[in-house]
């Protein structure tokens, strides 16, 4: 009854109603499975491709594919979902979640088997098959991921938006924890953690299979439990005309009229995501060298290091969950301080990896990295969506995804020169990443928050 009266009052004032907490959780619940898939990809890619025989200096080529896919796919999903209304398949955003989930599940069964198809160690065919499956996994995961970000912008009012993105961050990091620790746990359960040269271990394969099942289950919860606003109700709640989302929407025009905060947050994002691209690319090799003193991907020591990185990635995600709650308590006037301070602590975490040779001390490093990750998943979308009207919300958020994808592409391309310049040691890239994150923290000062409502 209270929800109905809240909706009636919202219609009377042309604004989004207050949603019950259960609805906000269901809007975001499938993000748990999508982030599990994403984290399996990001945490295991370096391990998979080095196991297949990729040279460390060529890893950047494989890490270009995922952000390139996101750069293209997410604006397209945003543009067309703004114009979609298919109630039989969920509504506006949910049909794209369903499509992305189906494709992602198929690819999650293919990727870890790249080395089991008889192509041979370090063969072009094996590496190409792995690269193509990674590209498809990222394409489908992006299709599945974007609807969650958009539905918060579509359905949640400004007062609850920080809470909603906090829940999204919590579920995202929970999925990341699950994905990161699965190979380590499976090794403890005596599932084989080594395999023939060029073949991905069973611990990784089973982790991908479990991740695929989790993606299906959590996505179905969101698809069946969320009812999106029809076009008339959406337009009324956002104070726009129904035609605003079915006409116009030219990407270049929207970018030219984007609020200033869109661009200042993009500047901060650039430095943050360059640093994290190097984390994902070089963590396994850096930890294997510094702690286990090996560079041989076929060795037991190297695969043990790879599993430990999974534990550290879980630590990062747990720290991010805890820190997200701390950030949620900060008043609006302290958002920039929380943002910059978190990135500064993350920079210390990156730099410390270079100096640490004890696996347990690395836990502290990744706690600090997790603090930065929490800020990166809490503030940018909140700041940008608060400054937008409901018109072309999906397209704008798809375009804003470029602030995540472009830095990763730049980082990967730059790595071909920077990696040999810094001595050809994967651990050296952490010093560079830390300095870049410091610049990101300083650039938070350029942000001035605005509120469309």
C-alpha cells in the first residue's frame, strides 16, 4: 500500500518513486553472475594465455580485445534498448540481458578448453581460438552487464541511487570473490591444478563451468522478478516526452551536449583503468617471479602463484565491499575527498607489490587496491547519472563506458613499448601503475557534481 501511494505521489510530481529495498536488490541481483564471468575472464586470462604459450610481451594484444568489444557493444546496447519495448521478453533492458547471458554461458564452456583441442603449445591456432572466445565472452558479458547500470538510471530516484549502485558494487564484488577463489578452492579439493604443457588445468575449467551456472541462475532472478516501466510511465516519471527516447540519439550530438561532469569523471577514469589493466595483465607473472621465483607457466610453482593471485583478487573484492559501505556513509559534500583518498590508497597498494616477496604481505597490498576499486565502482556512475535526464539514458551510459574501455586499449598498446623499456619484468609494471593511479587521485579535483533533478 505504501509503495502504491509512493508511486501515485511520484506521478503527481513527475519524479521517480521511492522503491522498496527488495526491488533494488532484484534490479541488481543478476550482476552477481555477470561479474563472476567478468572476473573469471580478467583474473584467468593472463594465466590461460601464458599456459597456451603466449610471450609476456605479447599479452597486451589479448587484453585489447575485451575493452574493444565493450567500447563498441555498450553504446549500441544503450542506443537500441532506449528504443526497445518488448514486454513478452522483459521490457526495455531485460531482453538484452537474456541474450547476453545465453551467449556468455556458451563461450564460458569454450574458453578454458582452448588448449584441449589439439592445436599444440604456443601454436597460432590455439592462441587465436583463445583470443576469439575471449572477444565473444566480453561481447556477450557487456550485453548482459549494461542493462543493470541502465535499470538503476531508469528506475531509481536520486535519493536512492547511491544506495542502488552500492548494492550493485556489493554484488559485483561478491561475484568477483567467488570467481577469484574458485580455482584455489578446487585445488584444495584435489582437482588437478596442473596439466600437460599448453593445456589449461582442470581447476580453471571447472571454475568457468560453475561461473556459467551462477550466471544463469542470478540473471533469471532479475529477469523474472523485475518489472520495467512502460514507455508512458517512464516518460512521466522522468519528466520527458515519450518521443525523446525514440528520436535523435546521435552519439556525436549527445557527446557534445553531455554535462561537464561526464568529461571530468572520464578524465579520472582514464588513469584508474590504465592502472587496473596492468594489474590484470601482469599480476600472475609478477607474483610468480617475486614470491615463487619462476617464469615457467607449465611449472607447479607458477600455477600455485596463479591460484594465490585468485585469493588476492578475492581479498581485493572483500576490501571493496567493506569500503563501499564506508563510502556510502559519506555526505555528498565529502564525495570528492572519499574518491581521491581511496585512489591514493590504491596507488600505495600498486607500488607495494613491486617490493613485497612474501605472499601473505601481498594481502595488505590488495586490500589497498580494493579500496580504490570500491571508489571506482561507486562514484563515477552516481555522479554521471545524477547529472543526466531520462532522455537517452542508456545511450549516455553506453558512451560513458568508453571511459572504461579506451584507457584499457591505450594501456595495452602502450605496454608493447613500456614493458621492454622497464626491463621486461612484469613486476616493474606495478610501479608504473601506481604512479598513474596517483595522477588519477589528483585529477578528482577537476570534478564538480551537478544534479539534473
